[in-house]
C-alpha cells in the first residue's frame, strides 16, 4: 500500500510539471520602443534591449516572440526571383538611422533619406568633419544591408533639402530616382559601401 501511495504521489508531481507554460523555455525579452529627447524613437533592428536606451515601460510584461523561420528547396524557387525580394520599412529605417546618428556626441541634428539602394544622411556638427563623417558612415553601415550605398553631408542646407522631399507628395519611381541622384551630388560617398557592387562584378 505504501509503495502504491509513493508511486501515485510521484506520478502526480511529474504530471503537474508537464502541464502549463514552461517558463524555462520562454525568453523574457522586452519590446524595443524607446522614449528619447525628441519623442518616441523607432524600433531597433537586430539588437538586444538595453543596449541603446531606456526601455518602454509599457512593454515590461511582453516576452520575446519576434522570430522568423523558413525552409525552401531549390525546385520550389527556380524561376521565382521576383517573389523573393527583401522588403524593409524605409520610414522606420530612416528614423532609426537618424536616431543613431543624432545620438553621436558630436552631432546635433540629422536627417535621413532611405531608398531601395541608397541612404542619404545630412547632419550638423561643429567638430572635426572627417572624424564625424567616419562615425556617421559606420553607424549607417551597422544598420543597413551591405548592398546599400551611403552618402553623407555635414551641410545644413542638405538637411533642409532632405526634409523638403516630403513636401513633393507622391513621386513616381523615375522622379524620385532623379531627385535622389541630383541630391546625392552634394554628398560625400562612403567608398566602403560600394564594395558590394565590386563583389557582384567580380
């Protein structure tokens, strides 16, 4: 009888452990929205919370659920190149880069324009232009896919020009491409960001 009771208690304990959510397998991960000096800042890309700023208090009870999974076989993708293209939220990326750039100690103001392949960053600084330019370029490279071309400018007029692009309303792809091309002529190009083109040609 005693053996039967011991077995029964043991089985009930084991059974109790197998039901309900397993907290040991749950990643306690907070949402990635921030509150900075200029208001709500954008979500971070591929970074752990706590690295770049204060956590949003509204997200304290949320857990990490943001992940992706895919398995494809060759015969399933042949001839379907147009269906598999990387799409990013350019508005969020632009906000994110402006946020990172303006957080640099020597930068007081920043404006960012993101297209399919280029990013134009204009900023205001009163310190060593070459040093700050290098910091801005590295910041942009850390937040973008490697095929992006990075253009930077420390001229205040280019900050206003980027901001003015928003006033044109809806532009066709051709119109936007022409305006970006004309605008980029007043920017410095990050030569390291052009390496992807050379890799493709080789």
